[in-house]
C-alpha cells in the first residue's frame, strides 16, 4: 500500500480539512459579534425598503398604462372562482330538481300544466 505521508490526495484532503476548520472558526467568531448582526439587519432592512419602493413604482406604472396590478388580478381571480362555485351549486340544484320532477311524473319530462282559473261550464251552458 502507498505511504500516507507521500500520497498527494491524502495531503490535499488534509489541507482542505484544515482550511475548513479555520474558516468555520473565523465565521463562528464573526457571527457571534454584535457588529455582524447589526450589518445583517441593516442590509435586510435596506432590501425590504427597496423592494417596497419597487412595488409602489410598478403599481404607479401599471395604473398609468391603464393595466391591472397583480393584486387586482388576484382579486379578480378569487371573485371568478367564487362565481364559478356558485354556478356549480346552482347547476347541481337544477339537476336535482329536474331528476326529482322526472321521477314524480312517472318518467315523463313534459312541461307542467298551469293551474286552472276558470270553472268549466255547467251542463246548461252557464258559467258559475
């Protein structure tokens, strides 16, 4: 078997391992400092502010172009889904009423007769 002290791959792995240990120690030390957390918070706050400004700018641009914004499109999609749900419920009720009317009429799906409002004439031809 090859000697470990002369093996270039083993030397490379050992060197990389030592570099990782050193970097981890440095990173842990840096993250423990209050200055590091302050900088991270400032960068996060600046990013959030820039993102909000970009969103406001985009909203104004879309309004000036007479186009709907993302929030308006989401709102319309939600309203459409609600309308479709209501239509499906109405459709199901109509099918149910239709199937009930077929079974109650003995299988004939004719139009219902209107109620009678006049009395039939009597045998002598007079209406009462």
